[in-house]
């Protein structure tokens, strides 16, 4: 563990042995955002994508782990990105073809399909999708239909969350506006999707925040693969939904940070998010879920940290996965209370931990996933999760080791690491 009082670092051998350096050219958000899935394991291969920054600009990269030989492929370039917001989201269909979207910050997406099944080394031509889009989240349906959510910025008009649908062997359809903000001007949305156990219900979490009003965590679901949407109690919601019509999960806190959504074998949604003041600590991480009565329950993850972590605070980034047997896996960023005296975005004390529990009522174990270095932030954890046709038991994870930079266009040389959580 990390000694928070002396600020010296030590780590067990497991963390070092399980780390693989994928890149030394990562941008300031190389592995963001938690539900833009960047890892797919299929059969004996694991494909990983992230966002580099080089002298020529921003590049979406991929590498593949051959699990038979435990060897990693060379680094392949999927395509260009506009800036550090243009990172990829990845999914896979029933035939093993990989599908990826990337590029924009208020621009159309670039969409590509792999040339061969279970192979990330070569991709078909780019297809543009949407207008003024940012933050892709994508899953694949049982019939290989793709479902992509994104924020669309609209200047002084209210900004929206759109759902883009692509049936197999057909073009992308016109977007469905699922959510619309109530005022114009800047809003940051995160709109992750997860399949229910029936593979028909889409669960969506909405993280909504702007520069002037309270932050919101909301929830919607679609029982018919995106055609209609409803609240947690089954009440149908007219589209576009608003802050007033979604199911509100947290209205008590400001400074909410995006997190993750996962659904268990009983189709119960579980939502991870953080409450992280931008210029101070402590921060907090929460997991919430619907109980059998339809009531939201909430559990503090800060409470799971033992006395060995005194002085550390979780947030602002985290990712969540629920295995087929019900085990819960969480990757979280921690920051040191004693060292955070300035803005905590990408703070140098940031480290990555993994939490595991047998179920939502079980005790969480805690392991350190990053190799501690109190001079370099380790953040933006991204866990592998099922997006339609990939089976995930114990998830792999990637994270960024390096600084945030000043703006969206900074060319940086951050490290991108791969690791796997260890079964407890």
C-alpha cells in the first residue's frame, strides 16, 4: 500500500508484474471516458484501443493480446481524432467483427468496421455519423444492430443526447433525441448504455452538468431496444426527456463526476458515480442500485477503504463491471488528501485501485492496480465490460499515467498501461 503520512511509496510485486506499457504517446485523456468501452476479449484475443498524441496530431491506436502466446501485437493506427476528446468506443458483433467510433469534439463521428473478424489490424473505410457530436458510448444488439449515444451541441439552443442506430448491413439511421436540456449553452453529458439480461432492455444513465446549475444523475431505460423510454417505475417518458422527467438518482450533491453502469443477471441496474469538488477534497464514490421494491439504495465506496488508506479519497473517475456470476468489479481513482492543495483534475497524487465483492451486499476487497508515483497522476481507468457479444468474467483495465495538459490540443507523452484485476 501507499504510506500517506510520509508520502513514500511501496507496492507489492503483483501490481508491477501485471502491468503492460501499451504506449508512451498517450494524450491527456488517452483512456477516457469510463463507459466508452475500449477493451474487447473474444476467444483467445483481447483488443485494446486508446488515444495517442503525436507531432502530427491525435491518433486512435490499437494493440491485441494473443492469450495463447501472451504476446502483444504491434501498435496499429485506426484513424485521426480532432483533439483529446476524440477517443474511441469499441464493440463487437456476433460474427466477431469489431466496430469502432471516434474523432469528434463537436463534429461528426468516424465509424469503421474491422476488415476481418477478431482482428484489429485493418479497418474498412470511415463513415461519418451525426453532427456536432462528442462522447461516444456504443453497444451491439443480439441481431448485430449497433446503438450509439452521444452529446450533440447546438450553440445557443438546448443541447441534446442522441441515439444513433445502425441495423446490420444498413446505413446509420437518423438520430432519436432521447434527452434535451432545459436551457441553451454549454452542458456536458455522459450517457452510458448497458444491456439488461433479456438483451432487449437498454439501461441508460445520464450525468448532466453545466457551469451554472446543479449537477444531476438520472436514469432511463428502453424495454424495446431504443424505440420507447421509461422511468425506473415503468412510467413512459415522452421524448425528448428532460431533467424533470428522468428518474433522478442524486439531487443532493454538486460536482458529480461521470461513472459507469452495469446490469446483473436479474436485470438490476447498478450505477457508479463520484462526488468530487473541483478544488478540494474529500471526494466520494457511490454505487447505487434498485432493490426489489423499486427503491434506489446507495453504498459509499470510501467506507470500503481500510485504515491503510487513511488520507486518501476516491474520485473523480471510476468504472464498473458485474460478472455473470454476480461478482462486482470496480476501478477507482484515489487522491491523497494531504497533497491536494490545487485543482484536483489530474492531480499528481492520483492512483488506481480495484475493488471486488461477491455481490452488492458483500465486503469489498481492495487492490492497488497502478505502480505508485506521487509525481505522476494515474487516472482515467477504463474496465472491460460486455457490450453485446463479448463475455467478460474478470475484466482487464487500462489507464492513463501522465498530466492533463492545459487545453484540448496539447501534444503530450503520457503512458498508457494495461492490467488485469486479480480474482479474489
